[in-house]
């Protein structure tokens, strides 16, 4: 069986933030995904494309239209989107409303920047998303904390920092 190609669209979010040791601020420079795939010894057929490098709280409707446009026009039907966690559910809903029925789209992020090293959840979330995008049926999903969620049945719990199903939390 031929391996399907995966496209990863980078939009920024905490995943790719850097830390300025002098000012204490977080900022964007370049995506860390190339390094992450290399360190993870990933040998999947992956195309990486940076769409934007912004905090999801600053994401506009036009930014989300750009994400939808790129998902629709992609020749690949396995898509991962790295995204800020604060509004990834909103972007997932907009993707679902765009009626992209022939593709598996998995949105993931991190609560701690990859640049922070072993305390970051980004590496784990990226690996989980690679597995999910290869095995799930076409649709739009959010992948965080080792789980995947249907786009319309997930929220970020701002008290715990975990993503959970709307009907109730998990243990």
C-alpha cells in the first residue's frame, strides 16, 4: 500500500514561539517543525508550508479564510495545521463549515513553546497528530493531550489547560 503524503500548514501559535531573555517576551522567528521532524526521526512523506506566524488571539477572519483556501486547494488529503490553542476550536468550526469532505484535517498546538525544551507538549502533540491524520476518517479534528476530538465536541478548559469533550471531562 502506497503511503499518502501529508501536508502541514504552520500558522504560528505557542508551538513556534521563542523567548527573549532580555525583555521576557515571546516572539516568532521561524517554525521549529523541520527540527522536530528530524529529531523525531520521522520518515513520512511530509510537505511543510508556513501560512503565517501569529498568535491565534490575533488571527483575523482573513487569516482563517487563507487556511480554508489552502486546505481546499491542497492536492493532499491528509492535513495537519499547527495553531494557537486559544482559538483552534474556532478555526476548526470554520473549516468544518467550509464543507471539505474528502480530507482529514487535524489541528494541533502547544501550551508551552517547543523552544522551552522538554517541558513543551508540542513534540508529543505533533507526533499524536501525525498518527491521527493517517488513521482517522475524513473530517475536522482537534488533537491535544494525546487525544483527538471531533471539531464540534471539544473545548479548551482554561482552568486546567487540557482539552476536553463538551459533554464532560475525561480523567
